[in-house]
């Protein structure tokens, strides 16, 4: 970590705005740091002299502004590849509760938002048609690099004080990497549906999530039985005549079935049903597709193209060390189930006849064929293949450091989470020396969005020993 120590000294910190009062009695300050793209010796040498911008928004209640005794809480967003949320009014949810005690730091993780975003446009400006160069660049955007950025933030903005961290989904994975790399930097760690499956092979992860998706599909069709034949009709039509979407992609049957990603949130079943309704609006010429439907599908899937890190690096978050290559794990698991006859239910081509078993939607899975169906991903296809074949990933987790960390931890797990397998999360919690767990069938993966104030308050109380589970 020699380069990391030097990086803390060389990182530049600018306050972009004067501290601005906003509704809700809070003061907001925008920070921009310039940090090394590459923190690691022996990796990504072509980018050793490259800096990237890192954006952080600091929020504190007016009556605590300027009080150096107020501790810092760092929020780590889910993803990978998405920026932190923005205030759209007075603070609410988890942040409203957090601001009673903390000053809150919202970090746009590297490659997202205002932190030198890794958009298709920017990636192509870096590598052009050189897929290898883009892949080498992106290898520096995993959780280990994100956590080194967090250490710069802690040094430059928090003046070296210990953090309390809260991680949602992939943000919780980052929590674990933080505890692994810098176990003494964290006072408390809160996990909301984001305890990574440490020690689990990537294929096992997707075998579990496909099982969860089978059950979620069953629930969807139980709630909306009229959608069984509607989905079948749409899939059969898309299989024969896939239309072009407004932004230029192609709505194939396989891409349509990725809408199952919606079903992981509390309102996901309703969101999917409401979208499907748009396919049958009146007045659409025979043989054509409703424009409202096509736009709705594209909007639901737009993040794949605006935030391509999610596609390019998603499976790598499960690759913990050398010798582990993802090799399109979800795609391999799906094909293996179909070939073995264990789950012919996942092959939609066997179900195009009316009255057959319901066609199943996939969930939080990515596939190699997305380079063809999503226009913005087409130029990045070679890089995606290189990243999928990479087998020299550095380790993300250190079980010894997880065990010895003195940080007080609390984790909420959704009982039947379709994104983060609960069984594996419970095993990871056992690796931590001091982690209280809260397993609930009241919430889906979106718990911190749906009831954030209560979730945050309870998790914080658990780290203080005020609530035992």
C-alpha cells in the first residue's frame, strides 16, 4: 500500500460552493477532490499518472454547522456504477434521522455522477476502439479503489476521524471491503440488504438468485394471473419481430424478460404490471407496438446504458482474488439448468403455446448478449468480454481483519431478497466479530428507501446494544 500513503498527501481538495442553506434547516457544502486513478503498485501502470475527480456532498443541520464534535457518516450507494442520491427537498427517510446525530457525506463513487463518470462517451474517449485499454481502466473501479477514495475523503474532509458508514446493497459490499482494508477507520457499519457472499463462488451466487426469482415470478403471476397470457403473447411477438427502441436498441424477447429486475423492490410487482398494461392501450395499428410501452421499457432499462459499470463490472464484485473469473456466470448457470433438464422452465421458447407454464422473468443478472441489444453498450462489447475472462482480480475481503475489527456492525437482511442471497449474508455476518443481524420478511431489497427512518434508527440502536436480535 505504499502508493496509497503517498496518494493521501497528493490528493487535492476543493470546496466547490459556499455552504448553502437548504429547506429542512440543513447546510450543504459541495467538495471536489482529485485522487489517483490507480492506487496500486503493479496494477494498471498505464494510468499511474492519471487523476480523476471525486465529488462529495456534505450535509449538516444548521444548529450543528461548524461544530467539529459532530461525527461523520458516509453513505455508500448501491450498484455498482450509480451515484449517491440528491436532495430534492427537506431531508426525509434515513437521512432525516441520521442528521440528528451526524453530518452526512454523500459520495459519488468513482465513475458515477460528478466523479469522472464512466459513461460510454467518456470510456470511448479514453480507449477509442481499444477494448483492452478500456478494460484496464475499468479494473480500477472496483470496491478496493472506492475504499481508497473513501480514505482520502476521511483524511481531507473528516480530518482523519473515524467514520460511521451505511451501505445499501453494493454499498454494503463496499462496507466489508472497508473493514477488510482499514479495520481501524470505522466506528460503526450499517448494512441494508448488502452483506456480500464472502467465500462463495460466483456460480453459487447465481444459482441462489435464480431460485429466488422462480419464487418471485410465482408471486407475480399469483397476484396478476391475467398477465400470464399477456406476457406469453408479447414474448412470442418479440421473438418474431423485435422492434427498435427510441434510442436505437432492440427490444428482443430476452431483453424484455430482464424487466424482472423491477421485482426486487417493495412496489416491484405493481411496477411491472403497470408497465405491461401499456402494451395493450387502444388505438395501436395492427402488428405494431405501443409507443408508450416501448418508451416505458427503455426507461426501465436506461441505467444499463447511462451507467455501463453495472454491466461491465457487476459480476466482478463476486470475484474475490486471483483465479476467479466470472465468465458470464449468470448466463452459464441459466444454460446449465436448461441443458441438464433441471429447469426447462427458464426456456421461454418451450412456453409459447397458450396454456403452457408461465414464462419467467430474469432478475439482477447480466448477459454477454446485451452488447447486441443495447445500442450504447455495443462499442464496449470487447471490453466486457475481457473483464468477464479476467482471472487475476485482487482480493476484496480479508476474513482476519473482518474478525478483528472493533467496529460495531448491524445488518438488515430481507428474508427472500432476490438480489443478495440471505443465507450467504448470514454466513458473512458470522465472520464479523461484532455484528447484530435483523432478518425480516417485512422488507424487500429497497428497505432503506421504503422505510428509511425506521431502518436507520433501529440499525444504529443495534450497534449501540440498545436492541438485541
